C-alpha cells in the first residue's frame, strides 16, 4: 500500500505488573469519512490518536509481512509516568484529532514531540545526528523507487519547496530516520551528565520478502518516450501528406490543459 512505503511509528506502553500492553498510534484515519479523498488532496485530512492492544497491533503487521523494530526508551519512573499522562491527555476525545501534514505533523513527528515533552523537565533530548543535505524530493524518491508512477505523481504535485534541504531535524518525519536519530540521542541529566535515550533495540518482526517481481516495466519515462516517438511519426506523416490530423492536436492540448488545471488547483487550494 502507498501509505506503507515510508514506514510507521507508534508508542508502546508495557506494564507486566498491571497486565497492560498498549500501543498508542497517531496514524489512525477513516477511509469512510465523507469527502476523505477530497480532503486528502486539499491537505485537510484529520488523523487521530488511537489505542490498540499490542497483540492485535503486532498481528496486523505480521499478516501483511511488515518488519517491526522496537526501541526501549531509557526512562525513569517519573518520566514514564509523565509520558503516559501526556498520552492519556492526548487521547481525550477533545484532543485526539489533529490536522495531518505529511512533512511536519505526522505519526512520527507526533511521537517524537510527545517524548521530548515528557523529557523536558530532565533537560531535554540531545541529538548527535549528521547534517543531512538531502531535499524532500530526494528523500521521498528513496522510498518510492519501487513505484515510478507514484514518484511521478509526487513530482507533478509537489512544488519547488520540495527541492529544499530542510535539515536533519525536519527529516525526522521519516520513521527510519527518527529511529536512527534516537539510537544516537541522549537525555540531558545535568550540565555534564547525559545518558542514552534508547536502552535496547529489539527486532520484533522480520519483513517478509515479496515474491512478486517489483520491477515496473511500463514507467512514465517509457510512456512519454513512446508518446514523443508517436508524435514525431505523426508529424512526419502530416508533412508528407500536407494534411493536419487535428484529433491528435486536440488530444495533446486537452491533456496539457488538464495537467495545468491540476497544478493550478494544487497551487491555489491545496496546502500541499
């Protein structure tokens, strides 16, 4: 699925003494919501925080063959309670819905922000990440390489701001990037005292290799190359016969007009 290309981030709260094992998931949305597709295109999609028992959560990932990596956060009891309190407050009906933005406010950035808020009293989180000079578009292309048509759609609809290198922190909107940054992050305890944020990393599920050949032969580049050759051939025939094939011109101008209207719509009405 398209939404699974980039991975996902969720927060697990496990307390064996109280027989509690829950997953707080900021990636819940409802396809049946009226006008969902229109809102998604406009960038006005609302996501919400959901809670699911861990066995059901992990079963879903196992069924679709996705891998799951767990990072155990090194929090003391006060920090654990603070994080649980913040998540519980966030789950209240009045607070659980949020305006989703793929780059700035998604399931991964929400999890990062609430962890940082829980550790603010301790001095906060310090990242020792390498400077990232990749642009949004370059980053996205790494994950959509298996689907040239999806990459083409993104390139068509995202404007010039997608070619900006926003820096290391902003790139934490990608789950795997945040996971790598967390693995090198520290909790500030005092002026000269820090401890690793992650105490342990566990491989819960290995991804299952898809048997289906992932190579896409009919790509956008191939389509437009064939179209170019077809138009060159038609132009040659027109020249030789001294006759215009107006249907071809109407088709080309119509498709160009549709593309222009789509881009204009995105520029004027969509927050993307």
